[in-house]
C-alpha cells in the first residue's frame, strides 16, 4: 500500500486555484466513461481511440440526498430495466443525443432540484505528450520565468502537430520506446522530433509554440535529459487513471465521495492510504449502482459529456458552427440546458469542473456557445 500525504499537494493546488472552494462539504456521485485502464502504443497505432476523452464525474449536492424517483419514473423505461444507463436516455453521436426528450427531462430536473454537475475530462493524447514540453521547461530557467501560459501554448501547438502528423509521431515514439527515452538517445530523439516541426515553423498558427519549443529543447540536448519521459515503461503512455480518482477525494477532503462499485477502481484506490495531518482520510465509498439512483443518473451525465468531447475532438470549427446553427428545437433546448448547467455549476464552485486538454479543443466549446448566442440574438 502506498502512503500518500496530501498536505503539500493540496496546499499547492489551492494556491493555483484560489477561487475554488475545496473546503466545502458536498456529496459527489461518480461514474466514468472511456476508462480504457491503460493507454499504450502498438506496432502502428494506439490500443484505443485517442479522440475519446476519459471522463469521471456525475451529480453533486449539499445536504440531504434528493429523491429522484419521480425523474426516473418520467423516463417510462421498460420494467425489465434494473438501472438507468445513458443508453436508455440518448443514443448516437453528440448531436443525435441532443434530440432526446428524456435528456431534456433529465436536465430540467437537475436545474430545479438543487443538484449540480461535476466532471474531470482528460484528453488522453494531450496528456501523453505534454511531458515533452514539461521536460524542456524543467531544464530552461528562462521558460520557467515565462509562466504556465507560455508552456501551455507550446503544449497546444505540439498537440495540434501530433493530430496532423499522428502516424509520424507514432513511428517516432515506437523508435525510441517513448515515454522511456534512454539517455544516450535523447539527442537523436529531439532532432528527429524537431524535424517534424520543419514544415510548420513558417505557419503563423504554429510558429510561436513550435519555434519556442525547438529552442528550449536545445537545453535538453546539452544535458542529455528529458526528465519526465525517461525511466518509464516502453510504449506505456498512461499506466492508469488513479490520480484522477484520487484528486477529488483529497482536494474535497471534507466531502463524501460515492463511486460505482467497479472492480478496477476499487483495486486502484485500495492501493493508497491517504493521509492528512497524520490522520487517514476515509471519505469515499463504493456502492452497487443498481441500489443508488444518483450513481445511475451520473452515468447519464458523464455519458453525454464523453460524447461532447468526442464530437469536439473529431470536428473542426467550421463543421461545429454549421451543426449548431441548424439544430432542431429539442436539440437547441438541450444544448442550452447543458451549457446553463455547466455555467451554474461553475458559478457554484469552479472546482466542480476540470478539463485537462489543449486550447485547440477547449476553444471549440466556445464555438458552440457563440452559435447559441447567435440563435438567440
């Protein structure tokens, strides 16, 4: 068992996000989607679709648990259905899901019954490559002084390049056993990766981020080091998602966390002994989703959020604008309700919502918002 003292990491995180209320007492209900357990390289591709974000989240409330039986009854599901799942509420891609009348009932109930939404969304490809940038920044004092926005710009442009040159990036990673670059191969890895930048350096969209990264990687070449992509397992980009389950538990230490009794998650969290002020933190439980309706409804929420990010990751801004300017009335109602619930939950506590993603993808959500503003004008 790994002992994990959360005092320092919690203090540091609160300093970075001072507007979030991590000390409040809430009850968080969880489910997840796209939990692929591990993300790794095969011979010529990944073991899973990299355009599907891992999403952990659900419903959150303060005080007594609300009685949601009336909502579940309103779905009018077949009597053989033992528990509500996202597939019972909406089907198809994100745009198709917005056509669901049951989804509208779900949103309206949350909006009027003191419930909020929470989620953590992870772009697995982005998460798999940002350590290259962090390694370069770690070795560059000038870059460290320029702050996180500078680093995030480089991460964003590297991600955009990876999306365009995904086959070349996979070949590069296979060649060097990424993320386990050997010390004697750091120089050639950086040179081969920098070669991928060449055709994009004169493009205004890429120039600042890629040229900046190319320059600070020179420090890494001098030191034969990329500290965060060495001494790991060959080809294993994400070993597990344990930190994304642990984070809300220790950040919201005064809250209760209710997880679906999923075997792999139980095993992951059982490996940690979470300590704070020399006391073990025991603020999470596992329950059978069949016996907990709020966990079932959390499956609906994260299922839809997962669809949203898959849609965003696989469509450009022009297509998104076109799609959201030609919605049916029920689709318009549902996207408006979803965006309103996101804003309402963020206003309640900005700590409820977290996205680990590239600017490139997150900015597309603003395209959706802009389309909805246009339609109301």
